[in-house]
C-alpha cells in the first residue's frame, strides 16, 4: 500500500499558546503519510525555523525525560523514561475520550525505531517521512518509522523545551499549515480505528552546539494492538462538547468525519460531503460565518473528512453545529452536536 505525504509548519509560539506553556522557540511538525493507494510524491525535507530565545534550562528539562540521555553528535538515540511514554499515552487517550473514542495502547516493540526516527530528524535539523540514506544518524528502522509517524522538530540556540502535551496540542490544532487546509495530524490522533502508538523524542545539544528537539509518534503499521478496543460513536468532530482551551486555537480549522462502518476502516469512504450544509449558531444567539469549506476521502486516519473555518468563536460560549445533506451510502443524513471552549 503506497503513501502520500504532506507537511506542516508550526512555530512553537503557537504550540505554547495552545498548550499553556512558556516556550518561545521555533519548531516544525509534519503529519504522517496518507495510508491509501495512489502515487507517492517525495517532497523535500522541511528545515527547522530559527527560534527566538526562550527562558528556562533547556538541557536540564531535556535530561529529565530520559533513563539514558541521547547524544545527537554521536548518533545515540537514548531511552525515554517509561513514565514519559505512559504520560504521552494517557494524554492521547484523554483527548480521544473527549471525542467518545476508545483508548489506544502502547507498543513498546516500536519505540526503539520511533526513537531513532526522532534522532534522525534532530540530527539533520529537518523533517522528512522519507529520509535519505545520506542523512546523519540514518538507520533503516528509523526511516521506516518516519514514514508512519507524526513528526515535530525545532533547533536553535534559543529553543525552549515544550511539553509533550503541547506537541500533541500542536498536532490537534494544525495552525500555520504550509500545506494549505490539511488536518492530517488531527485525523491520525482521532482515528477511530487507531489500535496502538509508539513515541520517540530526542532533545539535547546538536553537533553544532545549538539545541535540537524532535519527536515522532508512530500511528500506523505498529506491532501493537490493531483496531479499536471499544464501541465507536457515529462521527468524530473537532472540537466536541466541552473542550479544553489548551487543546484549541481559534484560528484552527474545525473538522467532522462520519463513522458509517464501525468494523472496517476502509468502509468509510462512502461519505459524500459535496452537498453538505454547515450551520454554526451561538446557542440562543446569532449564526456565525462559515468559510474555507473543503472535504476529501483521503486516508489520514478516518478516510472521510469535512473541514471548515468559523469566525468569531469565543471561550465559554456554547455553539450548536448542524451538518445537513450528507450522503452516506446513497442515503441523505443530518448530524448535530455542540462545542464550548473551556479553561
């Protein structure tokens, strides 16, 4: 099965704003390839942007992540503390629970390769799902993991260390996407059929004596559990019901996908949004403007997606969303839900 790639660029300033941290560094994140048959474009690796100085002791904060610290200059990936990877899994599953999605499990078998992927991105100051063999610290296992993972990275003398939750928040919000209107990270994290993940992160001194930080979350082709571990809802909407402000950005695209087949992921390509009507209304108040509407049946997680922008969203306000005239397997359906951004 072939994959297609896309790339996102997100400053860490935006990630810190989403996640509630204080980093002022610069960074880049990349969603994994589309898991669907088709041609395989090979875009150039994405260079890390230059950060602005950030307060705090980057190296002390980074060292606290590891049982064995990485050495980027020597191509040693290090070993994350089990408490770190378990907290990442708990954070992801807390996000999934907000959407009524079953929890994922952790695949320790895949962690070494995912850690090698993070090392490769950090060592080269670039992000790529198809890293060439000429890359510093290249390994075949790391390259393979790069092709099935969300990626994040940052490098520079002023880089601050953001939390793993802030990395996840950046993957959810998808702000400043350099591939226009792509929410691939989010779709993988909220994939109803996600069975297991593995996580790698390498932060430390770069060979040029600057700071480097890169993370990879393997979201498909893992050796862990396959498929959902519990019942699935009828749709996945972002944001949904009471949603934490630290996981949201008002400039982000909203998204919606239908789970028409709850036993077969690829049975969910029978959804047609071409005639869909989207209404977003403040409860008891005015209807808001919806724009930038697009849809697809690409294989980022759930293989159908409707996305749109809404102007004027405010915290602590309930918004009712109606999505009408959705064609599912030849039948027309309507969906409704609410969301409210809460502290």
